[in-house]
C-alpha cells in the first residue's frame, strides 16, 4: 500500500492528485505545521532524515522530492502511458523539462519572495526593523521581482502556444507545474491570463477534486 506522508498546505497535494489520476489505492498520514514557525513537525524525520514533505512509502521503498515521487509513480504504475508522452517523442523532452523546471527554477524566486516578505514581520529590536525592511524591499525590487517577471513571461508564452506543458495532452508535468502556478495566482500581483486558465482547468479535473476531498483544498503556508 502506498502511504503519502502529507503535510498540510504543502506540495504533497500534487502527489494525492497524481495518485487519483492513476486510480491507485493509497492512504494518507497527515502532519500539521507548527503554528508559530510554519515548519513541518519533527515526526516527519522518522520517515525521511530531512523531515520534509512530500514523502511517500510504498512497501519498503521511501521516496522524497516531488519530481522524484512523480517519476517513480509514473514509471512503476502508469503502464499504459496515460500521463506521459511516448519515449523519444518531441513531447517527451518537453515533459521532462517542465517536470524539473517547476522545482528546479520556478520555485526559487517564489520561495525567496515569501521569505523576504515575512522577514520584516518577525520579532526584532525596534531599531533593527527599518534596516531589515529597507534591505528586504531593495532585494525584492532589484532581484526577486525581475526574476518573477522573467519566469512568468516564459511560462505564459508556453501556455500561449500549447494547451498543456508537454503538448496537447495532459501529463504529470502539468501536475508538477500546478503548485507554483497556483501559488502565483493566490499571491496575486501579476496579470497572467494563460496561467489563470491553466490553473482553472487543473482544478476542474475530477481527479483533482477527489484529491482535495481527501487531503484538503489548496492552501499556502503562513
């Protein structure tokens, strides 16, 4: 039996969705974030040394990291190739690229934006607060915001030429890309009509709705 070690308000929602798309039986072990730090509980370290989610166990096998989990589940259980393009096809290269781009490139500026928006709100001596606020504002304006604009122009252009990231057919790459794009839409601040349409189509899928029913709706930490 596959067990998803599911941290609330996290990337592991995508794993539940993938399992529903594949029609696999699984169970969920839910972990709650620390209300003060918003970090995962230490219980997760018993599953994987880094103590982070997503993590799955499949019998004696433990797999961590979203991309690795998706590849493992697809290679082992998607025997009919429903959620991946045929090997050697042009679509298969796009599939692999977007599967890894989501976490390897796109999540970096999104995480930085989250961290630098939170820093000025943390407890600190009153005389330090203006310095931290000014530094965060400068980093956001000079580095983070330009990076976000560059990445989302790139993503928007891809969705302008292709309904799904790997081509005409929905694939696991779309599941992987869903979290950062949902996060971008939830945070707001950018006009991205193609991205918004993509998110809407993803959230309308029956398997997505089933995953929400079992694991809870999409939500950002903090």
